[in-house]
């Protein structure tokens, strides 16, 4: 028994590193495009006149990219959420330089909040019309959450543990945590991880509109603005974010370029059920402290998205743990809120900044509604040695991850 415990302890001590990432989000149709958008502080949101609830004007974050790498006819019937994720996964794998991996020791862990709701909307209409004839033959694939991870397994050609994690906005970090457990246990050597959502449907819009979470009937630059008490809510967006995780020993053995190391990760649940959340943010506070482990990051990439309750929790917790000494930012004014892809998107934006020496800005905040909080209002050119990403949302899940620059 002592020998077994000792071996397990040694496995758990091995670092989990990041060797690649790919992105398909509004303003980020690939890593280079995303980098340009972050550095130039451009909003990628589109205004839709009269398309919101009750004819209101609304903004959405749309991926206008053609997704050329998944245009093969065999993917014609795949749901949009899968196509976004497959395209992002392809970029991540190319960056990681993975070619001859052990397909049984490579896993796929993808998170989502809502699944392929765009296709689900179409199915519901046909079903309520009793229009069986026009129901597409790929209907099961459209409404099945696991189409997300399983499509990546096929696209990449791996046969290891494959999971779709459906836990809400924190799903990317939840998927990372699940993957890390398999890596630590020695079951896998590498994992394709991240999140995706294709939520731009009337079902989702009406649901969030009913509880007054969406920013509508405002000028575009005022919609979905993080840390703004005038924003009135968030902007829905589609997208996918994918990272490659490996054991340090595997990455070094194959000579991979290591882009970051996961130093801490923590997740909790508010335990309030499906209609309420912890307005004090004390469980997210627990995650931040646990993931940080007493260390100060270079900055915090916050989930703040333009909802007063959400953003206030982020601001209060930040000041409790780090105070004015650590900057905090949010990229949601650029991209909108990509639900299950959001935390992965935040991680990737920070990995880019860590490599290219900048902290992305919180755009459009104007007059600061949180004057004591060190919010990054404009891009800061500086060395970044580490960062924290926070995430929390519907269903009560909270998540925090601490990532630092890799030191050999």
C-alpha cells in the first residue's frame, strides 16, 4: 500500500502544461486575428435592429469566419457548435505540433453551457408542426450535447477518454479540471480541452431576456460592457476555445514549446439550485484563494460581462484577495459572452498576452463605476508572468484557474 501511495503522489506532482491553443470567437477567427483585435481594442459585436425581445435592438457576438478547415462534405450535417470547436481544435493541434500521439492515451474534454441550441430551435418548430417529413436525419446529433466532444475525437483521430461537460459558463475550466485528474492518474498523456457554445437562437434570447439579463435598446458601445452599471446585462455570443494539455514529461520528451503551466485550479457550487445564486460570491472567493495559493498573479482576467450582480461579485472578491496591487480586466466588451467557451477564451487571451507582453483592456467602460478597483481601461504593455481566470454562472458553478509562465 505504501508503494502504491508513493507512486500516485509522484504522478500528481508532475506539472500539467499547455502546448497549444486555438480560437473561434467574435473578433478571433484564429490566434493572430484574436491578437490583433485585443491589441487594437476593437469591439467585435454586431447590432441587430429590432431583433431582440419585443422588437428591441440587440447585439450579438457572431463568428463570421467561413471555417474553411471543416468544409469537407462529411461535416455538412454537423451542428454549428461542433464545427466551431473542430476548427479551434485544429489550430490548437497545429500549434502543439502533435503528429504521432498515442490515440488511446489522448483524451477529449469539452465543456458547454447550452449545447447546439441553434439547431435545437429548428427541431422544436418542426416537431410542434408535426412535420416529421422535414425533420433532418441528423436531428439526434443536433440536440445531443456529446456531439461536441465526439466530433473532435473523430476530427483529430483519437480514441481515449472523451467527455462533454455541461456545467454552464464555467464549463471550460470544469473540463480542464476533469482532464487534469486523468492526467494525474496516469490514464492519459495528453488532452484536448476547452469549451464551445452556439447559443444565438430565439429560445436562449427569450429565456435570458425574460429574467432581464440581456443588454438591449442601447448604443452598441454601451451593450455588454464589463464593470459598467449602465450596461444592463450581457451580450450573447457564439464561439469555441480549445487548449492542448500534456504532462510535462511528455511535452519535454517530444520537444514541445511549453506555453504555460497550470499552478492551481478550484471549482465549487453555490448549492442554491437552478434559479438562484450566491449573491455574496463567497464560494467563488474560496476558489480564487485556493487556486492562487497565497500568490499574486500579474493580473486577473475576470468573467465580468456587464451584469451588475456578476461584476460586483468579481470586484468585491478581487479587492478582498488582491487589493489594488493586482490589475483586473475583462475582454467581454470585445467578444460578448460565449457561455461555455468563455473561460477558455479568457485563458487564451491571457496566454497570448503572456507571450507578447501585454494585458488586454476592458473596453468602453468610460466612467469607472468601481473607482477603487484597479480595472485595466486600456491595453498595458508589460511583462506577464502569471494570470488568474475566474468564471461562474447559471446553475451555481464557480471556477478559478491560475496559470504561469513555464520555468524549465
